[in-house]
């Protein structure tokens, strides 16, 4: 019989603590990836010193390095700051006075890129198949890129001609319209999608990711047709959190590339992206005379001031003023 002293379990590493805290507070996998990346870069920048041993001087030195040497955008610099504030407040439980005095980079106020109705038609005419359907949904509903990519079968109500956007930006749900011109194409796509679902089900691979631990509450929901992604990936992949192999939604980068290719082919000299369809949706609704509060609700903006930016886009030239050269 031995009298060996039991070895105490090692505490989780700092970045694992960050991941655990982010998941406890229901942050998205994308935010988790970015926050962990920024915290790792902060530690490496200061020669692997522990954040407990650093303060405002080190934090500001890192942010200055990003701005001066890295020449990152203000929004990127602010994301890095948010990650570090989360580390100190939520993980290390350090709420030092200097945290409240760190100045965020001033984000420039820029007008969004908006396509005219004819330009939208030109771009969409150059797109077909699944990417063409997705691009038309972006413009016809005002959805964000990831909101479209993450659509589930149950989110589309053909009878009410509406789409329920679940867990949008800010963890908010909202309802937008289902364009009548897309009903037939979407139904046809879902028929093809259901055939693939049946094949996956026969292989025992029909399970999909469910939010908020719904897979424990409803064990069979993960293999239900209603929960399937409308726009699926072409192959199976490993879930980075659970480690499960399953079919995920389509990679948004594929749609981004398809839109860029269509914009270039159209000859339009604007830096249009999938998000440009959302800006165009809002602007064209306002041009048609719809109330700004209605547009705000469809876009899911918490503050009408965010929606107000599209009223500036509506103005022709310098705030609608006719140039003296044209008089």
C-alpha cells in the first residue's frame, strides 16, 4: 500500500478560461475565435507576460502598435480592446479604474455603398443557382449575410409570406417579408435540399447544430427536417466546439466571391459586397415612400438613428442642391 499524495488537477490554461467564459455568456463562435486571437496576440506582444502583471501602459502600447505598425482600421482596434476588456473583467475578475479610462479609437462615419435599382438588376442577372437565390434573398429581404447563410427550413413561412430571422445581430429575432418572386425558386431549392437530407438521414448524418443546448432538451430535434439549414455545405465538417462531424451551413465566403465576380462582370465601378444588397434594400424602400420606422423594424436596428443614414444616401449630389453650373 502506497502513501502517495494525490496530484492536484492543473487549473485550466488562460485561453481555455476565456473560451469557457465566452460560452457561458453565449457569445458566438466567431466572437470567441476573434477574442481568443486578440488576447493571444496581446500576450505574445509583451513576451508572454501574464495579463495580471500588466496594466494600462501595456494595453495602450499594444493598441498603439496595431494602429501605427499594423495600420488596422478603428473598428479592428476597438474589437481588440473589447477582447482585452473582456479578459480583465470577465475572466480575471479585475475591475481596475484604468479600464474605464481607456479611449476607444474614433470610428469614421462613412456613407454606405448603395446600388441603383438598375445596378442591382445587372448584378443579379449575372448570378444563378444557389448563389443567385441567396443574393436575391439578401436584396429582397434586407438580411445580413450570416442571417441568410444560417436560415433553417422552419424559418420560412410560405403561407404568411414571411421569414423569421432568429438570433440576429444583438441576439434579436425579427420578421421580414418573403418576396413573392422568390417563392417558386425557394420551393424548388427546398425539394433538392430535402433529397440531400434524406440521404444524410439514411447514413445517420442528418444531425445539425442546435443553439442553447436544445439538443439536450429535445434529443430528436437535431435530425428533424425543420431544423436543417436551407443553404447547406457540400460536405461534412467537424464542429469546433462539440467535435461532432455533421453537415453545416454553406461557407459565406463562397457567396462573397460569387457576388464579387458578378459585380466585376457587370462593369459597375463600386466596391459592392453582399452587405451592399442590404443597404440598397433600405434605400430603395425609403425611395418608394415607406416610413423610416418600418424600415428600421425590417432591418432590426435598435436605434432609428442607425437607419437615418439611408436618408442621407437619398439626397442627390450635395444634399439635393442643384449646382450653379447646371442652372
